[in-house]
C-alpha cells in the first residue's frame, strides 16, 4: 500500500474536493510544478502545469534523450526562482542514462586495494552544479518513466487526514474481512522550490 501511495504522489493528477459521487483526490508532484519546467522535447508544445495543483501537466507526444544541458537548465531555473533543491529523483532507466553522460567505458574509474580485486565505479550518485550539490536517486515506484524531479524536500510534505487503521467488515461464513484504511494528501509549500525535466528518454 505504501508503494501505491508513492506512485500516486508522483502521478500527474490534479487535486479535487470530491463530490457526492466522486472521492476527493490529491494532486501529484507534476501538477504542482509550473515555474521551473523544462521539456527535453519542447517542439511538441508541452506546457507546464498550474501552480495550484488544479491543472495537470500536458505531457509531450514524444520524448528525447536526456542531456546535461537539460539538467543544467532546470537547476539554473530553480536557483533563479529562489529554490535550493538538492535531490534529483528519476526512473531507473534515466538514472543509468545520467551515469552514462559522465563517462564512457574507456573512462570508467577502477580501484585496487592490496590483494582485493579491482572494481569499476560506473554510477553517478552526486552531481555538483554551479548552484549546489544534488543527490541522484533512482525510484522504481515512479508513475512515469519520462520525468525527472529536482526537489527541495523542505517544501514538500504528506498531510494525513486519516491514519492507517483496520476496520472490521461483515463476515461471510467463517471468513473474517477487514479494510485497511488510510487517507492523505501531498502538500506543496512552495512549488518554486523544485523543478521538473519532462519528456526524457534514456
């Protein structure tokens, strides 16, 4: 269930107060990021989302390979907007592509210590930019495989409306039934603190 919650928080959906026939919903991260938006394929005309969580991001009809220039653009935009993001959250395939941007097979770093076998470091886990240091974290539970988030976690939170609880349901014969109940929403304290690099391919 916690994985489902993580997928929902990163999904491109808008917030809704709900109605008599529809459940209320929380906006996902992409629906908040309006200011610091960069698309790897801007020619397809993908606009940024609204800044209040009520307008979903219009995703591109095509993707383009991620580049360091794209990464730098989001970092610069976030800095100029007053943000101090320090986390790059990306899908696994994009994480590998980012690592490939920094090195080729011929430049892989090797290390030996005494009689220990040599090992190869083929990953980039920290990116030091002109405007701060970023941890690069792969997330297998991201809803989309095309977007990279640049986040300042001080400005994101999860607001719990109803904590995890177990509710007994009516029995069916000898079978006991229970409902696991939880309700929460994503809180964006300032969307300018973070950014998104959209429509990426490995």
